[in-house]
C-alpha cells in the first residue's frame, strides 16, 4: 500500500516535469523535496521563507537537509508581520501567512520557469482547522501528499524507508501558533518564545511547546514526561532563564502537550 503511494507520488512529479517546493524543513516538506529531487533532479527547487516566525535554527536545519538531499535550495524573505490582518492574530491568521508565502513564491516560480508550486500538506492536515490550506488552494498550489492520501504516520514511514535521518523529527509549526487568538504578535514575542523552546531543547526535551499568553509562558510536555521533568529540572534556573527572555510568569500545563491545543477554543465557541 505504501509502495503504491510512493509510486503515485513519483508519477505525479514526473508529470509535472518541473516543480518549486514550499520547503520549511519540517518532515512533510522534506519528504516532498526528497521525492521531487529523486524524480526531477535539477528541475526541482526547494524554497524556504525566512521570517521572524521561523527559528534561525530551523532555517539552518532546512539548509543542511536540502544539502544532504541534494536539491537546489533558495531562501526568500516574507513579511507577514507587516500585515495587520496577520499581526492581530485572528482565528484565520494562517490564511494571511500562507497568502504572503504563496504571493511571494508564485511570481518567483513563474520567473524561474516552474509551472507548479507544491507544499507539504498531508492527508491528516485536511481534517484539522487549517485556513492556510485555503489560501494555498486559491493560488493554485498543489499538495502531493494530500492528493495521494499520505497520512502523517505514513510520511514518517516513507521518510525512514527513503533513508532520511530526520524521519522522526518532531513537528515544529511556526512560532505564531504559540499565541492565543486575538493576542497581537510581535517580533519580540516571537523571539522570546523561540529562545524559551531552544532552552528546553538543550535540556534534552524534544516534543514540547511554550505557549505565550501576555507575560506568562506555559510549558507543554508529553504527559508521561511531566513528573520526571518536575523532579529532575532545576526549576529556579529555568524560571530565571525564561524571565531573562521577558516572561514574568512560568507555568507547566498539567494536561500535557497536544498538537493544535489552541484550536480547542474554536470548538468551545461553536
């Protein structure tokens, strides 16, 4: 079954002949970049958008991964924070983010001779609240993984099968997803969240989020890691570190990490 999906993906890219990949460095778009390069060689191009909502370390990871895959890689700047529809952080914030991204990528694709822009949206993404997907569709972006019905679990299985060493890389959505809807997003807030998450990773933690609400940082960890974290972490040092980034209060979410948690307010209001 999985081999059949891989065959379909390869045929899809062969039919495209040339493709520009919206490449964040996450495992979904990395898999797309790998398959596109395997099929198209230099007729595939990966492009990463550099903005305050992307950690510098994640951009560097994207560069390293692209180099290892062998795909040509470009970095462009996007300016979504300059759009008040984005910075005010409405529930459809992602729509304006992806609009900015693809309004930047599409002219480049046409200029450089790429008839297709593709992204890393997978089949599971279609069942979540993802207004950015609509923005991409409106601009003619294709989502090969979703088209073929590849789930998130299958993305990792395929990545492992194809020898990508990052197959189990934790999901790392843009930093703007750390803020409750309606709270304004600023460069300072993005930077302090990013620094806080980087600090937690130096402690050996992988799957985590630091949610930011006003002056409070709320740490989310997998539920099974919470007890050990409390018992083994130097909490006063951690608090001091977070406060040096600009947070006043540091809390731990007792429910634990769950992807898309901030979207639960949307369910409660409907």
